[in-house]
């Protein structure tokens, strides 16, 4: 499929305990990946931005440590998360060109303690 950090489709992560999270932004991290949850800007940074440790493997689905990242809504498997992502898209469109770029996202991740 594609490199996890270049794909533009919405993604979802499944942890070993079966919990799920939607990834609206995904950044490479030396220890794995940093991702941003929907409405991350309305949460404390450490809740809205998460670090997943482990080697990033695969070309879709991807594994990061013991977690699995897939494209959201593949074959209609996650309707609740897909609806949440749709709400996020409407919210994000309100920012237009003022939505943070990659450098600004990295800065938010630094403020959350995930980068030096």
C-alpha cells in the first residue's frame, strides 16, 4: 500500500486491549509514531496527542509495537469512528489555511513532551 507517514487517508489504531483511536495527524518519531486524535486542540495536549512506541512495520496495515494501524472505515468496519472522523473534518474545515502545518504540529508534540 503506502508509507504510513505519507498516506492521506484517515487512519485508525487498534491496541492489544482492543481499544481504538482515530489518527487525524501522524508524525514520525524515533521511538515509533506520534499521532493526533480528533479535536486534539480542545483537549489537554497529552490527551489529544499520543506516542506509540515500537518499530513501524508493514505497508498497510501497519504495526507499531503491538498496535495495528489501518485505513479507517475499510469495508465499513468502524462506523462509530468514521462518524467521529466526519465530525472532525467539518470542524477542521473551519480553520481553512489557518490549520497548523507540520512544523506547528511538531511544536505541539514537543509541548506535549514527545520530542526534545
